[in-house]
C-alpha cells in the first residue's frame, strides 16, 4: 500500500495578518506565578534554640529540593536534598545532623549556634529541568548572661572622689542600661556614660549617691539584670547637735548631755568643759551639779576616714534662779471711749525677783503723761484714753537667766468726732466756722446792696433820658416806629456822680460841687 499523498496548495496570507501575528507573539506573556520565597521563623534566634526556614510559593510538580549554606548554589556547601518521588533525603557536605527537611521544602535547624548565622539558599528542581532558587537568612544571638557591677572605688569620700561603675561582662551586639534606686538613669551633670553605656561615672559623689545601682544587658533575644550594688560613700561628720537644749539647771540636778553628728563611718566623740578635755564618749554625765559646773561645754566629732572634724559649744548655767514662766495680762476693760474712760492693764506672774517691761505695737511703751506705771511696773494705767492708744499691748518679765512675753491684748477705743491732735484744734475750728459765717453774711449784704442800687439806678436812668432828650437828639432817632425785635438798638443813659467833698474847716468857703455827666452806650443784641 502506497503512501497517501495530497497535492500541495499554495495559500496566500495578507501581509497585514502576518504583522498582527508577529505583534501578538511579541507582546503576549504567559500567566506569571508567585515568586518562590523563604521566611526565617524566628529571624533572631537565641543560641541553642531552633529556627525554621519556611518556604512559600513552591512551583507545581517539582522533582526535588536542595538546601545550601550561603547565597548561591554550591555543591560543596549543600546541606541536604529531598527526592519527592522516593521521599528520600540526601545529606550533603554541610550537613551536621541538626537539619531536617520537610516535603514542602521547609528546613528546620535545631540547637543553633552563632556559626549558623547567615544566608541559606533553596534550589527547587522542576520537571522541565528549569530550577528555581530563593535565599533567606537568620541571626543567632547568645543568651545574655547575668551581669554584675564592678567599681574602681569601694569607699569614695563625699565631695572629693569620683566613682566609675562598669557593667560586666562586655559582649558584642549588646545594649547596656542603668538603674538607680529602681528607676531608669536620669540625665545629670554629675553622671557620665561611656564605653557604649557600659561604664557609668559619678563625678564628686555625695551621700545621696549611695544607690542601689543595677545594670541590664539586652540583645534581640534576651535581657538580664544584675544584682543591686550600694556604694559606701564616706562623709561627715556634720556639725554636732547637743541635746537636750536646756541651758539653766538648779544646783543638785544631774547633767546628762548627748552629742550626735551625721557621719559615715560613725564619728568619734570627745568632750571639753571650759576648754579642758574631759572624756572621749558620745554621752557626758555629771551628777549633783553645782554652780561651779557652769561654763561652756564643747562636743568634738571626728571621722578618721574622711579626715574631717566638727565641734559645737553649749553654755550651761547652774543657778538658784528658775527660768521665768509666761505672764498674762489682765485688763479692767478692753473697749473704752475716748476722753471719757480710763483703763488699767496688769501683768500677772507668779515669779519673784523679776523685772517687767511693757510694749505697745511692737515697740517699747512710749512715754506719756496719760500713761503711768505702778511701782515695779506691774500695772499700766492710761487716763484718759485717746484714740491713738488703740492697739496691741503685752508685757515681758525677765530675770538674769531668762525672759518671757505674754500674749498680746487688744485695746479698742471708740470716738465720735475727728481727732483734735491729729487735725486742727478746737479754737482753730471755731475760728474757721466764724470766718465762714462772716464771709457768707458779707456776701449776702453785698448782694442786697447790688440789687437795690441796680433797681434805683434804672429809675434814675429813665428820668435822665426824659430830661435830656432834646440834647441827644443828634445821637439817636425816634424809635417809636421801630419794631419791638429790631436788632442793633442803641440806648443812652445818663449817670450822675457827685464827687465827695474833702473835709474842710468851718473857716474855709465851700467850693461848688462839680457835676459830671457821662454817657454810656448800651447795645442790645
């Protein structure tokens, strides 16, 4: 049987169709698939723990996988392989028996060390023999050890020494933090951090810098804090305090004094009386004291570590006299009327052999004829009371060893008219009143006279105008025809003044009286 054959046919294809076909072949891309990637879980791994290199977007129907240490496919660094058809694992040169590969190509590494830090590359072998690769990485950190603090000065002296505290041990890729009194470190001019915050320096330490101090080290996988450390800052002694504070003692009493000064280590004490050494103790006890025990008592405190010392001196007086007690003021009355009442203030006290002083408004009692003190100054009498006497009064009692003041008492003074002493006297006021009244009367008389003369003057003016009307006709016209409200009207009036004749003797002949006529022009507008 022969081969079947068919005649050949030549087909003509338009050139436009060829161009379209070429264009489609050029710009058409097959559907893209998701890119193969790996994810390290976790990315930062604590030494001794495990990490999983998880694979995403595996291609379909792969033949197998290979994992390599590094960023490229290198047979010498192959860790492990996997054949899917046989489910067979094949270790490579870099295999350490800590690696395990899963059918989904993920790689588990157990008990990691810092040497495991770095990149890892996955190779996926596909059925078309076109392999795909993806690279991932992780970082292995050691577990932070428990730190401790070292110091360059175990017994710094206050205001004299500096202290450097160092957080041990020093490790790479580690952050150092400091804590003072359970609080994070605050910025201060006296605190300096150096050596990557590993060293804390305290400049010119004080007793308040004792601490405790803690340091903490951190890395991405762990953190640990040291035990607290307290600085033994030596200081003092401060100025000593002698107790009790009593100064006066009676003969026969027991004198017990105690001295204390803040100091580290505790101060050593010694006593001197009137400059003479007595004993090296913190307490001083003298039984059955006499007047001879009066004097200056000095406490001396010393710190052998700081080399500093301080002293305090206290005066002790042994006397039969007792300190005076607080007196009281008794008043005959506390509210009085000016220029009418008097008042007695009495300073009451049970002490004897004392002196009394009086005070008014924070000043010694001013001298005044109205203020009198009784014998011994016990009673203050004010007679009569003036408004300026109002205020606070108190008395003070004292003897040779002590003094004490009473509580103040308030004296209130009532009054009904302005003060004479602080203003004008009664005579001056009366003079002013009389003067004002006289002035008012004078003004009234003057006003009455003015009104009277004004009235009589108008009548005289009318008569004069009538009598002299012909003589002044050349100065004015008849106004009878003018309207009542005509403006610029001129009126003339005649004023007659008789000159007063001087007084002459009866023998002198009288001179004629001079009469002067004055015309005054009045314009009405």
